[in-house]
């Protein structure tokens, strides 16, 4: 028994060390990217570019904004754990850091959004799955909180997780819209790479695609979570019946 406990502790310590290392590497990369983008912002041409992958001032403004936001939200899991007492699994935090690396450093700094086909769509699907899973963690925390006296059914737990992930996706699109409107960026892809302004249905395709992909990704993880919770509920009922029968005997 003690050996098993020691093994579990060693595994948890290793995961925690990896999480800390990934956190530090990501934070340093984002900080260096801010410096890199600031230096190049001065040199970069204004307007739009006719050369493939050439960045203009608005691109570097977006890069700086995204990196600064990343340097703030990277602390979000630890702050949530400290203030609300929610125990976010270390692996989920590691996945969150990897997502930030893929979305901000690879996406914006290394320009993967233009270089890699469907990079934005893949990340939106990935983030929706991650946020859906986080929704389950939050409800699990609330259910275990003795002060709240909650005992939500698998359906309502799943509904909350779906709503949580979908709402986060909507908030992200609002953030993109405001950034485009205030800073003149092109996060919602209302303008082509060559500076052509899209109109009508074409102008909202990227936003609606992101929202749809976000919903589908969240729905996928929520269905899996619902099935898992229903199976747990069945096993719990069986155990309760068996225990009751044993006592009667």
C-alpha cells in the first residue's frame, strides 16, 4: 500500500515538474516574441503586402496583442485554483499550455494560420474539447462542495459543460471583433491576405465557421462525458443495491 502511494506521489511530482517547465518555456517564448514583434513593428511597412508571408504593421500589432494576452491568461489556471479552490488536473493544465503555444506562438508568431491548412479550425475544435472537459471539472467541484448541496444529474452536468464551452467560444469571437475594430487587425478574416475587404456572406464565414466548429467540438466531448457519467451512475446504483442486500442478509 505504501509503495503504491509513493509511486503515485512520484508520478504527480514528475507531472508537476513538467507542467512548471512547460509554463516557463512558454512564458519566455511569449515574452521574447513581444520584443521581436515590437522591434519589427518599427521597420514593417504599413497597409497590405503583395509578397507571400510578408508581415505589415497591423500583423505585428496583432502579434504583440496576442502574446501579451497569452502572458496574462497563462496564469489563469493557478489563479482559479487559488481563489476558488478548484483542483484542475495537472494534465489539463499542460494541455492548456500546449494549446496556447500552438495558438499564439505557432499560430501568430510563426504564422501557422497562413502556412498550415485548417490550423485555425483544428485549434478551435481542440479548444472546444478542452473547455468542455473543464466544464465537467467545474461541475464536479460544485457537486462535491458541501456548502452548495448540489447533486446535478448527468444531463444537467453535460448541459452546463456544453454551455460553458460554447459561451467561451462566443466570448473569443467578441474579443476578435473588438481587436479588429479598435486596432485594425484581421482576426476575423474579413479581409483577404492581399487586403481585399470581403462583403456580405463572405465576410462572416470565418466567424460562423469558428462558432460551428466550437459547438461541434464541445458537443463531442460532452456526449462522451454524458455516457461516462451515466455508466458511473449505473455502477453506483448497483453497488448501493448490493450493499443494501448484504445488510439485510
